[in-house]
C-alpha cells in the first residue's frame, strides 16, 4: 500500500489536507490549554511576602509633588509590572535640590531649586525574596539605585530606589 | 448535457475537522472580542467626567483672550479630544533656570509672555493605573500636551487633576 495514493489520501484513507488541518487545530488547542492553565498554576504560588522600599524623587516641581498622595498605587509605564508595584504609605518632603554639572568642570549633587521639592516615598508592595534579589509580583526586579519613570493614576514622576526593607 | 447537481459530501474526517475548526474559531473570537483580561487586576469603570488643568506655556501677553469657555481642545498629534474649557486663568510666564553664578535654580519671569492655566472637563475612563479621555489619551500631571484649540495652538504640562469622583 502506498503512503499517499493518487487521490492524495494517506494510506488511502484520509486526505493529507485533512491531516494537516487537524494538526493545526490540535496545536492551537494545546496552546490555549497551556496558556489558560499556566496562569492558574502561577496564581496559586505564594507571592505574598511584604516588601517595603523607599523611593527618592529629586527636584520635582511643586505641582508634581502635590499630585502624589498616601494611598496611591504605583506602576511603571515601560515595563510589565504584573500589577501595582505597591502602595505609598508615607511621604516626606524636603527642600528641592537637583544634581547638576557646571560648565566650570564641577558637579554638585544638591543644588537648591526654587519651587521644587524632594520627596522620600515609602512604598509597601508584595513579591518574592530570594538569594538573587527582590521581585515584586514575581516579574519586576527591584534593586537599590535603579532609577525609573513611574506613575500613579494621577501623575508621572522619576524616582530612584534608595532602600529596601523586607 | 445536463450538469450534475452539486452535492456537498462530507466524510467523517471532514466533519470532525469542520467542527473543531469552528469551535476553535468561536473560542478565539470570544476571547478576543470579550472583556479584556488585563494585567494586575485592572478593572475599567464606566465613563465619568474629569476636570484637569493644563498650563499653556509662554503665550504672547494679551492673547489668552482667544480662549473662551466651552472651546473644544484637541490633541494636535493624534486628534484625541481632550475636553471643553471650563475656566481660564492668566499668570506670569515663569521658567526654572540654572543661575550659574549663584549655583541655584531659580524661577524666572519671561517678559512679554504669560502662562495660561486652562481647566478642562472631559468624559473619561478610569482604571487603577490610568485616566484616559477622548477614547485613548492618557492624562497625568507632568505629562506634556500639544493642543489645538479653536483658532489657537498651545503646549504645556498638565499641572493638576481633580480627584473628586475618580477614586
């Protein structure tokens, strides 16, 4: 018996085209099943370790600082954060300064800035703590000295992680 | 010669394939067209109204009279409707500059120019992460906007968003 007969049927029984279509449908079905159940599996993993960290906002205009309030949820615009990066639980304000390079070849890290404010935000999030570091929501790496463009529902701002307190 | 009448004949395997393909198509269409799953538990709330203020920067002194309550403002980049003007306030135009002599940043007034604080009201969609107007334009304090008004153009940052009714 030939593998494919003159009518294009595999072993004379089923059309080769039908076999190909069946294979494609089977692959799609398996992919959907894995995708659906993969989420369920990860959702049962324990990601509830509280992680408290502090963000420094330097030299923000007053109207930006006023838009940040305790209780706001923080996100990052450009990366997948797996949800909120935490809730602001405390805000400390101080006189605004900016890191500045001068034309005379000098650098000052805290040049006073009028109508600006420095903020120290304390944020409570949840995630994993392991030997390799901290992961908020299992997908977002958190590290001291990382500077990111963050946002709440009301405001965009640039902040640097200055401490992590598990 | 008469043509044979067309008859659709499906063998067993063709029938199975057809049913599976239809089921897969319906499932995919349902997921794609249905409510978005979203990331991180975002839940969209039915449309509300938001009031926010945009600072039109460095307008020529006296030209703020062109702006009238009720004017429709539109994003000049992608034509999103940003809302209608509800109030207009003119303030001296200021810029934060580095005073290299005294080594500090100072707020400097620009002569012959004014900043215009325009409060806008618009229907919006609110999620945990963002407020959008005009069907897709995200507004946030410090976000820079490029605006086309009724006979004028402007640019400047959003300086405040009223929280009432959005929490």
